[in-house]
């Protein structure tokens, strides 16, 4: 989280809406541990990471919706080890995220 805070502070200082997606739980293997954060501004700028790639486009879309509605969401994304191997991913776990808008 510390690595994304300076950018979040800049966005908020500029009066922009900001959404944060946080990994809250991991089952089995996952590229990022609980506490990993991806933040995005209403302009679509992104800082941080919650999955290292494969899940981030879906999380981005969900976070943009949270920016619009202000309604937080719990998300779950995952695939089996066999599915991960078939598409060339390094892990096959499940990540649970919480996405919220910062209203300051």
C-alpha cells in the first residue's frame, strides 16, 4: 500500500475520485498476497497491482463501476491449476478482493 499512497494523495488533492481494490484473502497459489492494492482514478489511471496481470482487466472494470456508483463490492477471481497451465499462467489459486471508492 505504501507504494501507491503518494499517487492516491495526488489524485485526491486534484479533486479526483479514486477507487481501491485490495486483496483480502488468497486460496492456494496466487501472485499477490493479502494487502496488495491496485488504485485507479476517475481518469482511468492505475497504480499498483492485485494479480500481476491476468485478473486486472476485470478488476479495473469493476473498480470503474464502483467509482460511478459509490457502492463497494466483494470480488472473487480464480481458476484451477489445470486451467492455469493450459493458458500459461504461473498459478491457479483464487483471490478475494474488496473494491471501494475513497470519498474524502
